[in-house]
C-alpha cells in the first residue's frame, strides 16, 4: 500500500476537507483529490461520501482511518523517543489531569518549570475523562485514583481530602455553623453529587445533602466552587490542597471531611526514558515535597 497516499488520506479524513488537507500538506486540492481516487481504486472501495459541505468517511473509510490514526500515534512515539535521546529537555509534553487540580494546584506552579526548561511546551488537558495513555491521548497524567492499566508506570504523589471552607466575609455576615444541623441556615456550595468527580467527594456531598439544607449552589468543577466561595456565596466543599494558595479561606466544621483521595502520576512504560517525562515528574515530586513541608508547618 502506498504510504504517501495513506498520509494524504489521513490528512483528508482528519480535516474533513480536500482544501484544508491540501493547505496542511502544501498540495493543491486537485493533487489531493487524485491521490484519494488512486487509493480508492487500489483498494476497490469508496472511502468518502462527497457532500457540498465536506467529506464524510464511509464504513470502509472509518476502518482505514482507525489504522492510520494508530500508525500516526506510533510514529509520534518514535519521534518523541528520538528527540528525547538529545541532552536538552524540549518539545511538547501533553499533560492531563482534572479541571480542579490542573487549574488550582498544577498551573500556578508551572512558571517555575518553564523557567528551568524554557524550550518545553506543555499542552495541559483538563477534563474528568480518563485519557488513554498507552494510545498516546496524553503523555503523562495526574489522576485522582490509581491507574488500572498494567503497562503504566505510576507514582503516588499525595492524598487529598474534601473539606468545608468559607470566606471570612460570608461567616461575618451569616455566623459560623457548629454542627451539621446548623448547615440548614447556610448555603452549601458544591459539585452536584452526580457530576464527574472523585467518589469520596460525591459521597460527602450526598451525606451533607441528607441534612435539611435549604439553599444550595452546585457547579461542575472545583474551580467554580472556589470562585463561589471566595465571592461570599456560601460554604463550599473543596480539596484541602487549596489552603496554601488561598490562605484566607476559613475551615468550617473541621471534623467533617471526605475519605482520602490518592493522587497518582502515571505515564506509559515506553516513555520511561523520556527526558521530558522525567523532567516533569521530578519537578512535580519536588513541588509535592515542598507542599507537604508547608502543610506540616501550618
């Protein structure tokens, strides 16, 4: 099978347009079209449905696109390993973690990493969905549970607990609860128990809502919960790693907290010698050590 035609097919399938694929490849639309027709003739099948608004893969096209996508990821892995054989840490590193941890703990610390490695390019992907590391949807992940895939290298970073916090201004205006029953007189700010989040946090939300709380505000990530709390909307359920970044937060009902949530760093075994991965891993571990030291001093 003609590798050049496969490369062009992959670009067209990815772009959904002959014109856009041609722009990416530096080829004319007619040249791209000829290559696609040639590939279809060699395979004896139609790969695209042609529409005025673009191209849609046929069932046979979907099968071929899945194969070229796998090939592309394998080539990216090979290229990364080749680049990582150099002495300097540089190039793109795709990091995935949750919205809350990525925005509230990791991102504020990244300037120090860039200062150390100015040629590194971090692509930070924040979502609750667990990306497939062996399939190279990301290079490294920080996850709120231990990864189950056997071909991943994992390192436990720390434990997190969900606790109740408020702003001093909100408590000054509304008083401070001394028991769970007192929450009936306050607004509870949290993620919805059914929203994607760590199981321990969802369990505590359900427990709190089993009490007669009259006013609630829910949002689908901890960054939103934090914004509501610091703007005096109510008492919020937040991860305890926020206390250093937001020292004005006041812990409310200190006996109430979730079960511990383990935080793991993971990456594919095939990237164990990647200098970018090692640089990021070592940096995060240094920050964790500093975080633990500061937490003990509080």
